[in-house]
C-alpha cells in the first residue's frame, strides 16, 4: 500500500518562507522591470540603446558570476549572514541606481545590484530547502515557484505602470522600503546557522575554479544575449566569446576533476547521481520553453493585434498565473506521489497548450490565445515544482548550496538559449511573415518539451514503502559526499 505522508508546515517555517520569498522577489522583479525602461533611459541619458542595454546585461552578468561564490560563502560564513549581506548589497545598489547621473554610473550601480541578487537568488533555494527538509521539499518549492513564475511577468507590467506616471528613478526607490522590511524581518526570522569555520577543508576558496566557472557561464549568457540583439549567430562578435566561454567551462571541468587539497567550487560528481542530473536537465529545458513563450507571445500581440507594450505585457500574464496556480498544488502532491508522473503530465499539458498556439492567426480571439497561454503555464508549473522538490530530496544537506548553484546557473542558461533561439527562428521563418515565425517558435517549444519529457523518465517515481523497512521504496539515493568534505 502506498504510504502517504502529510507533513504540515509549522508556523516558524511559514514565517521563514514568507520572509525569504519577500527578499527573493526583489531581484526578480527589479531585473525584469528595468527591461521595459531601456528606451526612456536612453533618452534620459542621451545615449544609444546598445549602451543603456548594459544596465540590464551588467546586472545579469553580475548575478551569474556571483552564484558560484555564494555556494562556497554560505558554508564558510553561514546562510543567515550571507542573506543579510545580499540584501544590504541590493539595497545599496538600488539607492545608488536611483541617484545615477549618467549611463556609466547607472550601469556600474546596476552591477552592484546584480552582485546582491547573485547572493539572494541561490540562497532562496538553499534557505527554503534546509528549512523544509526532504519530506516537505516539494510543497515549499511549489510556494517558491509562485514568485519565480509571476516575477518575470509582473516585472515588466510594474515597470510600465511606473514609467507612465512617475520618474524612472522610482523603479529603484520603491525597492528600498520593501528591502528594508525584508532586512528587518530576516534579522528576526532567518535562523542562525553556524559557519563551518576556517579550519574545515571546504572553507578554502577554490580561486582557480572561481575565475573559470562564474565568468565562463557569464560569457556564454553574454554571447547568447548579443546573438539575440544582432539577430544573428554565425558572426565573429558572437562566435569568439562563445568559444571563450566553452573553453573556460571545459578548463573548469578538467580543474574540478583533478585531485588536490582544496575542493572544487562545484563538485562535478554531483552529476553521477541520475536523479540530480535529470532534475537540473528538466529545469534547464523548462527555463528554455518558458522564456521562449514569454518572449514570443508579446511580439504576437504587438505585431498581429497592434497592442501596446503595457497591454501586450498584461496579455502574457496567463502564463505566469497558470504556473503560479499549479506549482503549490504540484509541489504538495510530489511530496506524496513522487515527481516523475507529475512532471510528465505537466509536460504533456504544456505541449498541448503550445500546439494550440501554433494554430493561432492574426484574427484569433485574444481570449482563446489567453486560455492557451494559461494551459502552457499550468503544465510548466506541474513540471517545475515537483522537479525542484526531487532535487532537494536527492541532495544531502551539505551539498544543497552547490546543487542550488548548478540549478540556478543552468536555468539562467536555458532562459538565455531560449531567447536567442527565438530571435533566430523569428528572423529565419518570420522575415515578412510574423505568424509563420510565431508558429515556428511554438513548434520549437513543443520539441523542447518532448526532450524534457524524455528526461523526466530519470526522475524519482512514486514514493512508497519498501516491504519491511518503513522507508520510501523509490526515494532517490543521496549523492555521496566528496571525501574531502
């Protein structure tokens, strides 16, 4: 008989979830909010769109480069301390951005903001996973998924609303009261976790790995961003940094697999565990499909229906809303049923919604496309929360920071790949025929979901009781800890 676990969330854990999500929401909303302000900021500072675009690109690169360092620092200094440092960096950067006097100062201050977000983003996963424990990982990741789903959708809407009635500086000033509340609550609610101390081997920073891993991923994301802006891939401005990024990551792989006294920043033996590898693969593909949809759908409303920026942003909301509705339910169910079946069902549902969007035309009623987008969001929600839950049921506690860093970096990479490929598809298929390009994007998304569906076969299945043991029969085995840990 299947063993159904019903583990309630204690008040202390509920408070921790609320406080951590409040802080985590800052970076997600602010990064997407500024994306809609590029044109007004270009006019404000009398500079080119390419130059002011670095206000967003610099933020993203700082986030990506900071994530691997955070995985080390959370063990060395403690999660609570690093969370407070991240909030202070983000708040300081926000205030400085609001006071920026030219494009260069704004780009520099946005980079400081990105460093803070690069601490907060992976720590959201770490703090919640540690607080929840394996038995409640799916439920808590489902709650976190609400913020992850709505952030990319609500950010542009909030940014557009602010720019319509207030100065661009308010995009940063409004972060201050929210951030201060998050900081004061964090001091009271986030539990102190003793750092491992300088006497532990893992406290030694892998400087070579730090110089290769974060910058390598940052260069890849920059390359994909540039290819999207240039609507071309096979040009030297894209291929040269792409080769550099690949070389840096290969060099990190060689470095990480060598035996030495200082453990690597991210231990690649994590990937020997099938469930972990499947989880991060599914989340990477999910990020690719999600951002392809979020990038293409506004273009459809603008080009085919003549909608404005704010209206088209509002019409994309059903994707985020669907995922936000599905994730808490899917995460809770995964704690009882396992992850595989739920993720497979979600992939199929998302693919059906994507198929509906391959059939739309310039005259299709907006209500029908909104329903299709809602279906895509619901399906992706049933993929995301169970998959993240399975990852944190797989990892022992001391490897959660490394696992979170891997998950976040690959999800970011998947999003960047999705946007870049959508740009190429629209240029290749949609040159002169926007509907043909939109249809091509959603056929690509369906193909991605097909690969994702295959990867879900390696996720842990139904959680049951092994005869005579009282332990979960299909619970994934924890990753072996490196000997140096």
